[in-house]
């Protein structure tokens, strides 16, 4: 399960990078109100919030996955959501690198 946690943290970090790039290019806006607030206050605060966000989930998943079998599916589902957002970000940002 450790590779799944690593993948979740990595995709989360990539999402942060792509979000910052999209915001800098003016092609996206932050839809998450907590992240929007953090981004408006300080970039380091936004990084801390974004990278710390999956830690409670990972802790709960590790602690209760044996007692609650459907938790394994939630980890894969969360990873799938992040990958979908990753693809969406690339789709928005990619045209700016063609010109």
C-alpha cells in the first residue's frame, strides 16, 4: 500500500505545480475555497496546505483499512480523481506551450 500513498502524495504535488502554472498563465482559477484562500495569502502557505491535505486520509486509511474493507477502494478512487484533475490541468495548460 505504500506505493499508493506515494502516488497520492506525488499526484497531489504535481497538481499544486500545475495549478500554480495555470494561475500564472491566467487559464484557470482555484475552485477549492481553502486553497484559494491559501494562495491569496502566501505561496508557501498554499504549498503546506496542499501537501499536508492527504496526510489525515493516509493516517486513517492505514489505521482502519483492515477493519473497514471499502477503504482500499477509496484510496484508489481518490488517486483516480487526482489523475483526472491532472489531465484536465494539462489540457488547459498545454496549448500555451505550443505558441
